[in-house]
C-alpha cells in the first residue's frame, strides 16, 4: 500500500513540475559559486610559477630548450623580445592565459564552463558534456578543453573542475620571460580548479604542463582572488602597442610615431619596395 | 481546499528534496543555444541611407576617397582595434549567446567583440570607463504574456572611439556620446532566426538611425568554434600615423601609390 502511494506521489510530482515549468535541466545549486571577477593576487607579476621569483622559476627544461631560454633572456636584455611572441598581440594561449594578467570571469553552464579572460578576448570553452577529444580539429592558441566536475568531499555538490587541454598551436611561452614550449606544439595541460576550503573567495588552479621542452611534467598552483561588485575594464592590446614586427625583426615606434630600433646598433628595415 | 493546499506544499517540499533547481529557471528564457551566423555581408546599411549631418557626410566622403587610394579612411580596425558597438553586431565571426541570471553574454571571436549585457537590475553607474563595446544594461521582457521572456531590451552607453559602422567608414561623432538601443528576439515562426533591432543615437546623425540585423542558427548543436586572431598575419602597420603594408615576404611596402617611405631618423646614429 505504501509502495503504491509512493509511486503515485512521485508520478504526480513529476507531472506537476513539468506543468509549472520548474527547471530540472540545470541545477546550478550542484555547482560551486564562482561568480564574480577573479584576479591574480597583488604582487604576482607576469610569471608562470608564482611561488618563485620571476626569472628564477627553475623550469625543468631540456638542455636544448634551456639554451633557447638563455638566448631569449640575452635577446630581451638587448631590447629584443626573445621567445615571448605576444608583443604582436597574438593571444597568450594555454597555459599562459591562466596567468590572468587581466581579470577573468567563470560562467558555469550544464554542458560548458566558460572562462572569459579580459585581454584579447581570450575565451576558453571547457566542454563538460562527456564528449571525447575530436580527431582532426584545428589547433588554436587556447586549445581544446574537456572537463568534468568532481564532488571530492562527497557532500552532493561539485567542488572541483578537472580539465585536459590539447590541440594547441604555436608560438607560445609560459610567461613574458619567454620560458619556451616545444616547437612541436604537442603540449597537454591538465588542471584542477577548486575554491580554497577556508576561503571561497580564493580559487586555485593546479596546472600540470606536459611538453617536450620539459624533462618532466611541470606543476604549478595558480591562485586568484575574487572581487564582488566588479568593474570590467576593456583591455585592447593593439592600442598603444609600440612593438612592430617587420619580417622576423622587432622594431619600435617612438612616442611621436616614428620607426625606431629596438636594439642598439639595429639597422633600419629594407625599403626596397619603395625604390620602384 | 485547505487539505489540498497542504498537499501541494508537501509536494513542493518533495521537489526540494529531489534537488530541483529554483535558482536559475532557464525555461523562462528563450533557447538561444548554438552557433549564430550573420545572414548577409558584415555591412551596416548603405551609406546613402545614413542620416549624417553635412559635416560627417563630408568626413565619410573623404574616407571613401582615401580608401580608393589605398588608405583606410577612418576605419580603425585594420590595426586590430575592436570594432566596438554597434559594429560588432555585424557578426564578423559566428557567435554564441550564454544567458545567466546576472548577464547575457555574446561571445564572439574576432578582435575584441564579446559583450556582457548586465541583466541584474542595476542602474547606470555615475561614471563609466569608456570602452569600444560600451557598458550594456539589458532587461528581459515577456511581450506576449506567456510566462516566458522573449525579448532582450538593451541600452549601451559609455562608448569610446574611434569607431565606424563598418569597413566603408561611416563615421560616428568624435564626441563618442553614442547611445545604442536594441531589441533582440527570435523569429516567432522560426526559432532558428534571431533579430536585433538596433537604433543608434549619435551626434553625427540628424536623427536616430535604426536597422535590423538577422542571424541564423547553425544546425549543429555541438558546433565547431574556430579561433580568430586578428594580429596573426595582419599585414597592416601604422608608422607616423599613416598606414603601411607588410609584403608577404616581410618587407615594408607602401599602402598607397606614391607613398613615401617612413622616416628613418632614429636609425641614423643608432649605436654609434
């Protein structure tokens, strides 16, 4: 008797829910509240590993890529850009985007979690609909990301987003110091994103980079602080960007708009097309 | 009757224990998921229809002449500056619409075309940091009274320049006091068609100027999203406030016939 009454109650409930249009499609109470604006902590500069001083991050580079990195540092000291490619306003790509130089927003939807980073509109779509990585998908700076939500503490609510990102293209570097990634662009990035247990306004991203420029997977923990009542400020890279790339060389534009060398002794670019 | 009400409340409590969402009832909003594509060339409207003041008509005509000679007129996007509002609604690349309780996001790859339309009921801030896409406040409206929102009414202020309506260079007033009003809604007969009725109020115009943009939803509900990077392979370069070009083999070249090469004064004593 009780069994029949229970089934009847459940059937009635479902029918009632459907008629009054209560959403069963997206139970956002199951997901963490990551609304608001997330910023890198004060004092953290444009560097990949925030736990170490910039230029002393001790990236586990192979000898070949350590040599590339050292040559890059020398070039940057001389006024060049070394292996940091973003001076032309191409995106940071992954994993560098998670340096969050400018603030980010996380929008959680049932099939996709969007990470919107204010800078060059660096948009990440992290697909959480159970799909596999596609075959023959065009490579991109931000890559193709598949994620799944995990309830690590068993309280019935997701608290961690685990992500894998593949299909990346070059050129990319870890940060503005030019720590290089391999020219084969076969980087795989694994992340665990979760809020701090003691402070929900702190978000952690454990990022593990697997790349042939490295002797081993390199894991760093990025941290972000939440700002409520946020103000979003537009960031347009090309505006006031005075770096110019002509051929394979870097030049500068002076404050008065003239072409100028980036390095001491740098010759002027060829003007052969103006001689005809 | 009272027993019936008590029974109803009990059922709602049961709904709560089953974990049914009440926080965000997406059934109240139109289904805008998927990939939206423009249905025409990314142009605004014919410049002949633009109700420009005589001053700005002259600026437009000068743009056209400069472009015919190889220049860019006053269209700034060749340097990968954002097209801004309302031009981003030309939809240079496919876009996605993500509706949340606090905001409706238009996610567009291209230069810097994404929009955040705030729908949390806020008022205009006293001061707005001007931006190319502006500050947008929107409100969902249920126009047909069926209990479901069907129109997103948007107003955008806080714009900055330089902007134009499209690549032909129809200009906005340099005072950047533009206001853009929109009504965004699905076609009642075909939910795979989206309209954006856009009205521009600008001091370069003699009156508000309205147009309707139309977008079509792609058939694939798991669309392929390509990455669009303006700065990659961009062959336009600005030196001395003039556009130049980069040849395919990486050399500086003129954008216009007879254009002089850039001044190389800064290289003369470099390193000596």
